[in-house]
């Protein structure tokens, strides 16, 4: 039974990858450039590969139109097999703690209950994508390196990755903006994890920032 489920999830993930790889963004009309080029990554949870090998860059978009073409062609996050991720990062940044542009940073984590997956996950992810490509963090936009959605049976997660965790004012300001953007109530706290601390002590985070 578990093997059957695993091979079904494998097939599902492969279909997502094949669809993504076929994706071609072709258009002759004038397009609206984004301030930054953004790369979409897909993580397929293949146990025979390392975590890094499971990260595949799919496509880089540089215009609003290409972003929409991409968004309309791919599976929504809630339909991904468990264990999969999408990441959207500024071009040239690998979506991991080890990339030098992430090295001093951290991530705002937003948990989404499993029972709310169908209602909230896709709309929250789209709001975060807008936050990124629209440079909505304003004066702090250079802090925003990317974002990730983790689809997990135990509970989905969204994260906004920042470049510099030593700037508490900017970190807090961005956390509040993300909360507002998602329409989260005041009582719904979100936590900022510093990458270096998380990497060295998974689950542990001594200097928690919460908004
Ligand atoms: P995850 O995918 O962020 O969360 O990390 P998940 O699957 O919900 O698991 P949990 O540990 O949060 O409960 C899962 C595992 O992937 C981590 O424990 C690391 O082993 C690995 N991993 C995650 N990230 C973000 C990185 C990274 O940036 N670099 C490396 N090398 N491994 C990572």
C-alpha cells in the first residue's frame, strides 16, 4: 500500500516536472519588465538524491506577462504531491541556507493547517509571489531574496527568505507586511528563523523574532 502510494506520488511529481520542463514562454507583444528576474524552483522529494540535487531550477521570468504565463501553466501548490516545494528566488540565488546571499539571512515562516490547504494555501502563495515580484517591501525590497511553499502531510508551510537578519527593524517591518498581505489576524503569530541557527540546531532558535 505504502509502495503503491509512493509510486503514485512519484508519477504525480514526474508529471509536474515534465509539464514544467515543456513550459515555453513565447510572446511577441511588448512586455512589462519586472524590477528583478525571478527563478522558479521545484523540489521533488526523491530519497535517492541529496536535498540539493532535488532542487531543480525550472524557468526565470523577467516580465509580468511571463510571470502570468508561468503561473497559469503550472500546477497550483495545493495539488503538488506531499514532500514537494516551489521556490521563487531572485535569479542567481540558490534556494538554500548555503547560498552566500542567504548566509546572513533568515526566513519568516507561516504555517497553514492541513484542513485549510484547499482554501488558503494557493491564495497565500499567490499573495507572496505578488509581494516578491511587485517589490512590495518598498525600501526593504533588497532584503527579500525569495519565498518557498512546502507541501507537507503534517502541515503546509510558507516562508519569505530575507538577506540580512542583523537588521531587526527591516525584518520586523517585512514580517508585518507579509501578515497584512495575507490578511492574518493579529493573534496569528509568525516566527522568524535565522538560517545559521536553524542549520546548526534544527528546531532551535534562540533569538526569536515574532510578529
Ligand atoms: P524543510 O523542507 O524545510 O521542512 O526541511 P520539512 O520537510 O517540513 O521538515 P522539518 O525538518 O521542518 O520538519 C527538511 C530538511 O531538508 C531539513 O531538516 C534539512 O535536512 C533539509 N533542508 C531544508 N532546507 C531549507 C535546507 C537548506 O537550505 N540546505 C540544506 N542543505 N538542507 C536543507
